[in-house]
C-alpha cells in the first residue's frame, strides 16, 4: 500500500476584532471565521493540520485574542499560528502558551512534524510596522533546522510574501529582506513550498526556485488594482482557504495546492448515469 498523502490546510488574515465590531466598518470577520471553521471541519478527508499564517487579530488587543480563542474552539483539527503585521508577539505568546516556539522570547518560530513532512513557521512580523523582515536569529534557526533533517520534505510558512504581487500599496510592505531568505532556500532542496498570506488573494509564483503562494482570506480581499488607479482598497469576494497536499514519492515527493471555496454550493453531480453514459 502506498503511503498516504498529507493534507495541510492554510487559513490566513483572520483580522478578529472585539465582539460586535466590524473590520473597516463593513466586514464581520468573526462570522467569516466561523464559516471557515465549519468548512474545515466538514472537509473530507480531514486535513492533518491547519496553519494560520498571520493577522490573527486586528488591532491587536488581549480581548481580540481571547475572542479568537473562543472562535477557534470548535475547530476539530490541530493548528498553529504565526504573527502578521496586525499581531503582537507578546499577546500571541500569552494567548497560545503551549505552542512549540523555538525561542523563549522574540520571534514565534515553530517546527511541526506531520507524518513525513516538516512544517517550518517563520515569524516575519516587525513591531508596529506593516512590512515584514526575518530577523537574523530566525534566518539562522531556519538554516540550522533545514540542515538537521536533510531527507525530510519541508514546507515554509510566513506572513509576508517574499515577492512583489503587482499591487502597489502591498508590494511596499512585503518581506523586505527576501534576498536573505533566498540563499537559504536554494541551499536546502528539501524546501518544497513557501506559503504566505498578507495580500488576501490567491497568488502563485516561483521564489528561489520554489513554488511560492499567497493564501486567500475567509473575509475580504485586497483590491486587485494592478494599474494603480485607486487608493488602497478592499473588496468582499468569495472566501477560500488553501489545501496543500503532499504526496510521498521519489526524493521529496510532490506538493499540490488547491484553492477551496468557503460556502455551500450546488453539487456534486455525477457526470455519468447508471448506464455509464455521459449525462
């Protein structure tokens, strides 16, 4: 029997506010997260793990993290989160004290083993700044951790994309020291995917020779203003999450990323009737 694939769900940019508050006066991010959790719990096969790639809270405050924990309580799957630019390291560490943080203080990096797969969660947050940077201790930890298990495939998660997406006001606040991440990724061929958030849009490119994605959000999307026509804006588009499926195989196996819409939709309907003919 072939080894089973490993399914890693990624959700991002939850932006949870205090109960009763709307993000930007329009978006009920709490209800959006509730719908997202229902979709994750109902998905078959059940994902093996859920990574929350930043901006768990919005302001942030301790109240928001406590509300977030109540909203996450119905999730039936194991999960871990990393900070985004809307988060606070100290408040996140206090809210989730049992997480497997690599350091007792500072960046909230984590290594999580799921079957034959390593998930490396990198803290790219910069205190009270919108852009991202990977601090020197994080870069050293990543290099050392990747070197410690050279035969295991690894997926990297961080909040800020290490590339420009073409949306002007987001590109100036992406991962500013991506050039320091690139040589580490190239040096360790076991890195099979870099998965990020921040832009609230499903996006795919290559970075340092590795497929690199941005995860959509369960609530609102950054306006796809590639022509620089508008002020920074958002749109309420169909919500979704990413499902990264790793299939064991030769060398480091294969990773396939699916975009999974959140909501109830018509179907599934069979293509063929009982007689085997196309309907």
